[in-house]
């Protein structure tokens, strides 16, 4: 089976960012299939172009493996929302041109956001006469409207029409969180399937103990609460800066942010303005490096803006934190809170409340035994319920059914 994936924000394991689709593709290749991925050379974290690597191929005998093709993308993705839309549209057209040249495809896999690349995937599927699998990773444009970055009434209307069109015309809609089911069904998706986010638990089996990283960053003798991921508008990281300010008189506690994004310069400026010495901003790390960084932390933070719509999400980072055996400081309500609380793997704090977050950090810093117990529970829960290999097996079965039809 040859699967064509259209995914502008795809990241490989040797790159920083979410690598879920690379991990899933590796599983498909391991089981005798080929995945061709058309993606962008521009990082969604930094907005910067890659090292010029436009094509990357990882082949195995017999035609199985992964082929990554990088399509031209307008690179000013972080300049403004208008420029971000231009980036989306440029990729929509360039990925279509490249996709036409990909031969012997059995299934086209589209994903959102951004929603526009979903149209490319649908058109390619219909031109090639194969099935169209449409995966919903975020409720776009609803999230963009809720955050306030999408305000143009005409663009909202067009985006919502396109969203409904894709849900109604996909051969199968897949969501990565149960919180999305009500929305996609209301917009016309029939019988959506849940293949949730999770973690590759094997990636954390042979992790380093983190001592070298702790020494290199001056964390010896300190309690490290680490956030890993995008530094964007949705991530509400100014709450972390405010929490660090509340903890400034406790030098044994340090807040660490690993990653990049449009908001990072403003976050660093705010921390400098406050004169904070208990917060560190580290550059983004490839996914292959992250197990060691999580091992170096004592607890891990997941945070989003206090917007009701974010109650629907299953953030990938939470499952990675749990797989790494770290307690989760969770400033996100909704379905992911249900996971963490059922696993007894962390502490929920009210989103947008730096006082509650600071108190939770201090609570864990004073009870290392509780940290260890929560981390062990989280690891066990992910192994049983959200192991990437089990979830990839579900995806493979679904792809085989669609391809055969």
C-alpha cells in the first residue's frame, strides 16, 4: 500500500516539534507499506526555512519506507495572521503540483490544521481515484476565531464552508481527541473514528538519567519544572512567567521553557524586565533529544489559554511527559484533565491562574516522593492506553480498509 500524506507542519524525529506523523509513518513502513509525505521546508515553530533539504528519502528493499518531499512555502509565517494565511495558501498549491507527480497511490491522507491543505488532499484523492482519509488535529477555524487571530468575517465564512465540505466529502474522518467528536459531527462528518494522541513509550525506555543536562544548565540541587513545545499565542506562557515571578524568592525552584515560537522574544523580554533569575529559555530540541531533557526535569508543565474550546484537546506533550515518568502540572481543563486525573499522574491547576500554578509547583517541589509516584502511574497508564504502537496499528487497519474499498 502506498499512502500519500499532505502535511505542512510535518516534523521528522531529527527536527524540533511534533513528530507524531513520522512515528506513525515509521510503523506503516515497518509493516510493509510506503508513505510519501509532502511537507514544508519552513518550521512552524520558528518560521525559518530549513537547511535547504527539499527531498529526504528513507527507503527499504521492496519499495517500503518513507519519502519526504518539501514543497515551496511562503516563509513569513510568523509576521502576521495575513502572512500566515499566505503561507498556508502557497503550500496548498505547491503541494498539489508535487502531489500530481506522485504515482501509484492507494490512499491520500489529509490533515488539519491548516484547513487549506485538506482541500489539496481531497482533490488529489479524487483525481487519483483513491480513498481520502481526513484527520482532524485541531478544530480550525474555530480555534483561530476563539483566540482572536481570525477576525475577518469573509475569511471565517469561507473557512467554515471549507471545513464542512471536507468533513462531508471525506471517505473517513479521524480525530485525535474525543472532545472533537461533537463538533465534527455537527459539521457533517459521518461516523468519525478516534485514534487519539499518545506517546512512543519505547522512546523513553533507554533514556539518559539527565545528570549531564542538569549539570550543563546549572540545575544541580534545584527542582526543575519544564515546559516543552511551541511558544505561541495559544500556549499562554506568560502565565509561566508570572508564576516564576511568584516563586522568585525560592531559588531552589527553576522554571524551564524548551522550544520556540512567535511569542518567545516577548516572553524573554518580560522575564528580563521582571529581573527573573529562576526562569530559563532553551532552544528547541529534536524529538530524539527530548527524552534526556524530560529525564532531567522533576515535573513537566502543559498549559493553554483559558478558552473553553481548548477543553476538547489531547495535547501530545502530556502523553510524552507521562511516558517519561514525570508528574504533569496541567493548566488545561476538559478531556485531557480526565486522562491525568484518572491516571493520578499529576496536578490540575486552573488555566490562566499563575498563583495556582506557582502553588502546584511548590507543592511538588516539597514532596519528591509524590512526584515519583505520579510519574510511575502516568507511565503505566500511557503504556496501557495511549501507546503509539497500538494506536498506529489502529491507523494501519483503517488505512487498509479504505484502500481496499
